[in-house]
């Protein structure tokens, strides 16, 4: 298609805007993925912290039982 020389800068500008929109959409999707990953990771950390506290408490109880029995 023949495009007048005077409209070429405008077409380049439109193409640049489309590229920028595509990059912004990809970045937004990447941000969403990272946020989801972080959310799952923090949930796992919370579970692990709870397990550590439980094992620590259990260990204290066992130590008390052993001391009483000794």
C-alpha cells in the first residue's frame, strides 16, 4: 500500500504506541504472576513457621516429661 511520505511519522508513532501497549500488557501479566508466586510463597512460609513453633513446643513438653521422669 502506498502511504504518503507526510503520514509516515504518524504511522511510526502509532506502531510505537502499539508496541508500548503490548509491552505494558506483558509487564502487567508478569507482575500478576510474580505477585501470585509471592503470595503462595508467603503462605508456605506461614505454614512452616507454625510447624516450627509446634515442634518447638512439643520439644519443650518432651524435655519436661524427661526431666520429671529422671
